[in-house]
C-alpha cells in the first residue's frame, strides 16, 4: 500500500525522532502539529506499527472527516467509526440501529486486539457500555467446516443482543435471528442482508446470503462474523439481575413497572438501554475495553475535555428537566482519562508552549490560482529533490496534469497506480523495511481520494490532493451546469412498485448478485404477475422508475410476455400528446412575443453582488448564470428556482432584480404573507439603497398615505422595486415599465391570483421561487415546458434539523423548551387554531413557567403582530406561540427549537416550510411534530409525518414535493380523462412521454437514443453492500451511472462516492470504468468490446493513422476496412478494464475539452 512509501519518508523527519523514541519505549508523547497534517501522520504511525488504535477528535463532523481521510490512506477495512448515539436514555426516541451497531462493532474490534483504527468524537465516548468482564463485546465468526455446538448458538446470539424472531420470515432487520431445522437465519449488525448458517450436526456446512423480503438464498460465503447489535443483551442472567434491582421502584412507578414487564418478556425495545446499570450491575467506559497494547491518539486534549464538559452540561440539564438520573449511563469528564493505554497527544503549536516532545514544521500546498503558480511550485520541489506525491483519483484531472507537467519537462514516475511499490500490504511486518522508497525530484501519481495535501520540508515530502487543485482547475474548466429536472425522480427500495419502460409494472424485490461466466455482477430482481421474475442488468436501471399513480393506490402488476403493456403505453402516449398541446399553448404565445433583452452586467452589478458577505454555493452560481442568460435573451423568461429554505434563493432573486433595474425597468416581488413581504423589503432596501434605487413595500405595516405614495411612484417610474402580497395584483397597481416579476412560493396564492399570474407571464420575465413546488408547476418543469434551476447545496456549516415525530407529551415539551432556553435560544410553538391558541399558551406556561411567552396570529392587527415580532427579534420573548403565520419570512438564527401540536392537520409542504424556520445558523436545531395520542391518524396523515421524519437531510425540498405528490397521487396534474392512463403507466413514465410530446409540439427534434454497446469483458462489476450498505443509495448510484452521458458524470459520481465512503474496491472501480468504456465507445461508434484469446477486440472502431502506427508498435492488429482491431492484454501485469479504456482514450484523444 502507498502509505508505506509515504510513511517511510514522513517519519524520517528529524523532528519526529524524539516522538518515535518515546512511543517505541512505551511512553506517552506529545507532538505539536497542525490539524492539516494529523490524518496523514496517524496513518503513517499506524502503518509503521499496526495495532489497535483509538483516535479522539472534537465533534462528530470532524470525526467523519478524519475517518474519510484515514480511509483514503489505509482502506476501509482498517478504519471504522465509533459514532455518538445522540439519544437520551430517558427519551422515547432511540438511537439509530446502524449507529448502535457501528459502536458495538468498533468496541468489539478494540477489545479483541484487532489491528484497526477507530475514530470517535469525545462526546461519543461519554455514553457508557456493559462493564469489562461481562464478555459482551466478543464477536463470533462462523466459517464453513468449523465445529460449533448447534444447541448453543441461540444463547450465543442472545448474549450479543440479538432477538429471536420466532419465524424465518421475520428475520428482516439487523439484530434478529431464527432457528429452524438444522439452520440458523441471522441478520448481523451493520449487514445489509441476513445469512443462513446450515449445520451438519455441530459442523457449519454452508453459509449463504439471503434476500430479506423473500427468504431466498442467493450466494455462498466462506464465513460470516456476527458482532453485538445492541449495547445491552437480555439474557436470563441480566434480566434476573435487573428484576431484583428494579423491583422496589416498579411498585411506585408505573413506567418502571411497564419497562420491567418488557425486560422480562425479552422485548427488543431500544429505549430499555436506560437500564444498563441494573442489567449488568454496573457499566464501563468504552475505552476500558481496549486491549493493553492499544494506542490512544488525542487531538487537542484541552479542547476534548471542554467538549465533554459542554456535553455533560447539556445532558444533566435535560436529565433535570425530565426528572431522570445519569448515574451509570454517562462518564463524568473529570473522571475520564481517555484510557489507561499509551497516549499520543496532538496540540497546535500556539498552545504547546514548549511542552511538546517535538514540533513538526508543516507548510500548506499553495498551488491554487494559476498554471504558473503550480508549475513554479513543482520546479522548486524538483530542484530541492523532494518526493512529490499527487493524490488524484479523477482520471481526467490526472491526464490533464500529466500533460501539463510533461510539457514543462517535470519528471514523472513511470509506474503509477497499479505498481507493486504502491500496493505493499500494510500489516506485513517487513513492509516498512523492504518498501521501495519514493523517488526524489519526481512526481508520483496515486489513485487515492485524499482530501487535502501537506508539505513537510524537513522530510523532503510534498503531498498534494485534488482538493488543492480545485480552485485552479475551476478557473479553466468552469461551465454553466444545466440542471436536468428529470433527474429529480422518485427513489425506490425493495418492496416498492416500479415501472420498467419495456416490461411494465412490477414489484422491486432486491438487488441480487449472480455469477455469469465466472464473474459476479448485480441485477435488479423484479417480480411480475403470476410470480414471474425478471433480472435486469444494472446498466439498464435507468429503464426502471418508481410507480406513482393518480390516487396513491397500489397498481395491478403487468403480465410478462403479453400485449398488455404495449396497449397501455400506446394509449398513454396518445393522451400525453393531447395534454402536451394544451400545456404548450401559453408558452407558444410567449415565444412569439418580442420580449426585452437585458444588457450584459454593468460595473454597478458587480459592486452590488460584491456586497454579499458570503461565498456563493456552486448551485447558486449556476442558477444566477442561467437566469442572466434568460434575461439577456429576447424571449420572456419563465424560470422556476427550486431550493430549500435558507439555501439562498433570495440572493439569486436580488441579483436578477438589480439587473432589471440597471436597464431602467421595474421589478415586482410577490409574497404570500405580509411578514415575508416585510422581510424582503428590508433585505432589498439594505442592498439596493446605496445604488440610488427606490424600494417600497405594500403591506399592513405601511400607512395608507405611504401606500398611495408608493403606487404613484411605481406608476410614474420613480419607484424601482415594489414588494407586497397579492395586493400587487390589484387594479390600482400600474407599473410604468415592468420588466421582472419575482413570485415567492407561488403555491400559496389562490386560484384567481394564479390566473392573473398566468396572463402576466406572456408579457414580462417571471422568476418563481419555491422550496416545495406545487405538483403542476413541478410537472411542467420536468416535462420541459418551463425552465428550472435547482439549488441543492446547503450553505457551509449548516446542520440538518433533527426531527422528532410522536404523540404530544407535556414532559417532552417541557424538556425541549427548557433545553433550548438553557443554551440561550428561543422556541417557536405552533398551534394553528386561533380559537384555541390561548389554551396552547397555557400549556406552554405550565411546561416552562420561567419562559417569557408571546402570541402571534392572523386575527391580530398589523401593529400588534409587528410589536410581537419586534419583541421576539430582540429576545424579549422566549417562546412564540403562533399559527402558521410564521411559515414564511421569519429569519431568526437564535430560534432553534420548533414544536408543532396537531401536526397531523397540516400539509406536508407546510410542515416542511415550518421546519425551515429553525436551523438557519450553525447551531443544531430540533423540530418536534406532535399529534394527539387519543385520536387515530388517517393513512394520509401517517404518510405525511413519516415523510417529514424520513427526509431530514439538507436539501430535501424537492424530495418532499415528490413525496407529497406520491401521497396524494398525481391525479391533480391531469384532467379526469388522463387518470386511467396515469394509473396504467405511472407518473414518471407519463412525464417522460409528456416531455417527448412537448418537444414534438414545440417542433423540437427528439434526440436519438444512444447506441447500444456490447461490453463483454470478464471482470466483477458491482458496488458491494459492505462498501455502500443502503440499498436505496446503491440504486441511486446505479441510476446515475446508467444515465451518464459524459465522462465528467462518471468522475463526479466517483468523487461523491469516495468522499462519502472511501476508496472504491476493485469491483466498484471496474463498474465505473465500464461506464467510461460505454461513453467512449458511443462517441467513437464502437459497437462491441470483448476479450478473446488474450486480446481485447473492438468492433466498429476507426483508428487515426498516427495512433494506428503507435498501436501497431505494441502488437495491435487493425483492420481499417471492417473497422475492427485487436489489442494484446497482458494478464497479471495490468487490470483489464483500465487497459481496454486506455486504448479507447488513445484512439479518441482528449474529447472532453469542448463540453
């Protein structure tokens, strides 16, 4: 592995000699080293001395980032995370199963003395686990041929926290098992599918992977390791101990009594973790379980202690509010010494103050900016005879750099990537001694997703990453990104109904791996009527879409090998054509209208934009470029800008409005609420007033005299921007020269107002902003009738709001409010009935008597609302009890807790908008969606609450809109005559048909489908579930790959995968290279690539003469007349896919430059 070569060079730095001496002698050591070099240094130290290692950092985000950096050097098998549970033992919302499983696996590896590197935040280590000596964290491996007492297997699994499901069909979730006959079905923690252990007596006869939904076995395994799945185990011994300990408390506390009943019934209830001390008679810190030879690495020990103290304060405050105890559940930071093992502490040089054993001088890469700067840095390092390592996993970027360096005569190492020196096994004791040194004065390229580089002058080592190059490359390769709205589609998972474009409606069963011609690849298993099955190759996954019908009901499955599907699609296609002509009518009229072509940006535009205090996100930048291009065209603009709340849509609209004003034309900004109008007014006024632009607002907050003045000014052209609610659509609003209308959240306007807006679109440029667009707006954008830009990238530092859905509970409300007030924040409490809002105020005052409570609702006068909002903004109110009046326009970074009662009464888009009122700064925010426990929920309300709970990630607005459409059905998009067609083919396929019909109605040519390429290269192609466990994310990755038409699409997917999950294994790299081969072949007209008798055969290839001469020197055989070529493949010296791709790259040249 490459790290051995880098480690040898790095650890030769003279400053590190004292540290290496102390560590070698078994002593603790302290090193002053900047944060940027710590991951590489830890990886190098571990490669030098592989042993159990725990790296402790401050914060979960830092832990994730550090783990990814370490995995880039050491691999995913070595590095694992010990995540924070983030739940409270006395709360009813448990920790995520995957998080608990990861924690158990990490402790098990450390306890077993396994050579691994575990990364944890300091907070994660506060939560205690079963005590040392309980034997809990011992994993069990079942290998074919092993002797295992079959009768003892159930007891063994229960001892690791697994639950007996009772029936094989119920082994569908991690942590369950069932014994039947001579077999044991078990779903290991962190696995994506269960396994079946088949015994012959007490001998493990077979180990097979299973499909959870069907129970079918799909592949043989040599062995499987089963780790603990929970942090408690309900064995006879632990339950008996807990029964004795809790008996007296249960007599006086009904909740404890109920919990004791669940314990004695062996219920798999995660909230029972609160009884850890009673079950085991004590508890331990996770670090107590580490083997004696482990190494603990602490990043800034003082900061770690402070972090633990803050976390403890939060926990103890919450415990007091909930009248709970933390005894035995959390470690006191003052008693926490971060383990008794050998320690290495990292401190910043400023804080070390001479107390470190050594200080390592580290420099920044400093290569961004220009080619001259990059090449100058390289020449300097070459002259200094430094070892230069470039970690560039992106093939295109590496080729561009190789060409740049070659042109400048900067020497490159010939053996790259697959070279033996870069693949020395880490755990080989001789690896560090026998490894081939990195060359000096030469650039070595490596295929590793290293996040950032470092330069260590004393070691003569310079490491650069693709991240160090990003700014430089962006200046040379920037392009306007065209958003494909059809890429925003419904994800699907096993058990969902799907539509195959050729074969019809089916049930998606699983992703199954099958062996074909001795090689493994993944298939999508679809089940049709009559239990017929279809195995769809992963490269055809773009033909499969999630089924969504007109009313949310389940569809009828298609019968294979019949004419049913062709009849249904034919009828739906004819219906789509009819609907397309109706949709296009308005936009056809618009295209015949000669609109205003705005002039290019002025210097004042640049000055106004420079006043934005933050860095634009890439999506914001792309949206601005799209909108400006529309405005500079004579065709009237009608663009939908879809982006999450707080993602920067207003800034995009500001720049469009300013551009309009610079041409001497006027702008109207329509808002759904008075509060939002006021907020927009304040923002526009602040940004535009330095440029002598007159901004006015019409709202309840403005006197009648001021409104008359604003209208008069707008009519005679003195007012540049007029902001307001639907009041702007009144007959007395007469603009002098209207150029742009900005509509914020169009779905909030009534039918009559929408009709007025529809007519307005024929005359002026229109920009519509939405976080969750209405279905018809979304469908028109997806079918190509309207243009759409997406802002999916969150601002830096933004944290997802933590969502909690459950029954209304006064204790939870009290704890939530008091926890927020304890950290100096404020709370929104939403009660959407004006008639009963006073009762809600009483409930809040009872829950938190110390809180200062205010009220706001639509029946109050404008002055009353303004006064309350001002008091809240100035922090004179702690809890604002309000109706959904706060849904739009409130921007308060101090408010980070939202509580909604009767949440089942609100629509999904409303719930999502309300959630966006909190979490607008960098503080972790919480949103509680509560419903009355005494009333049953309707299926639709249940779906809405589940959707808001499932879509907690940043940028979920479009998914929420799609989910809302799925819940309510797509029937609102079309007339009654199209319901049957929508039902027969589903929303996605009908929208695709509609898009094609729209193109036809517009007179646009429908692009030809990309030609099929037959790729028959014997290699494994798949994303392993061990690499990417979540099935829905694997589906998404396969969909992105199948729909990729540019090499940059594949490169971007690879970058996304490796940034999130680490370096791709070989089968994954093959999968992406296969897509690159397909794209190259489609461009070159190649119809087939195969391996025959040790040679790679290409059919349909036309080789340029100059390239043909070079290939023939390497023993290629070329037939120009028949357009065929065969090229020798050297088994054992090179990998097949890169070899086949390399020939195509040589023949096609650099064809990415014109994109």
